[in-house]
C-alpha cells in the first residue's frame, strides 16, 4: 500500500511539473500585447527593409525634379528585394524613365536620375540591374 501511494504521489508531481512547464512556455512566447515575439520581430524586420534615401540622392531628386508616387516607391522597393534575393550588393534600377543606384545591403538609394540624364551614362560600381 505504501509503494502504491508513493508511485501515485510521484506521478502527480511529474504531471504537475509538465503542466507548469507548458504554461511557462506559452507565457514566455507572448508579449504584453498578446502577440508572439517572433511576429513582432518579423514585422520590425520587414519595416526596417524599407528604402532610405541618402543625402546625395535627395539632393539629386530635388535638382532633377524626381517625385515618386507611393506606387513607384513600392515598385522600387520590390526591385531592390528582387536584387537582394539574387545576391546583388549594388544595383541599378531602371523604372519609368528614371534610374536609381541602390546599395542593397543598406537598402539606401545612393543617387537618382531621370530622362535625358540617363542617356549616354556609364553606370559603374554596380553588380546587377533590375528593369521595372
């Protein structure tokens, strides 16, 4: 009788520990907002992948009267992601009579040109091009 009682006690203790560990694991996966850390981290990674424009690129865009619509900005962003998936580090993106040199590693537009400025130009220090 004593052995049965001891075995039952041991089984109960093990089950209690398993339930407690499961509850702790579930609790640690959730943040205060109720979302898992992985989801929040993934969303932050995606938002950090948005393009930035260097000071030089901003200046060139103003000088050359280049204004991007939301749609064009999205297309430019997708072109950079496509270049990144192919292992390109510095890319030329040609889109709608505009050209952009983008550092893929930094997700930064380095310079921009449009229209006749593109004609006859030699693009150096790039290792890929994307035509959108």
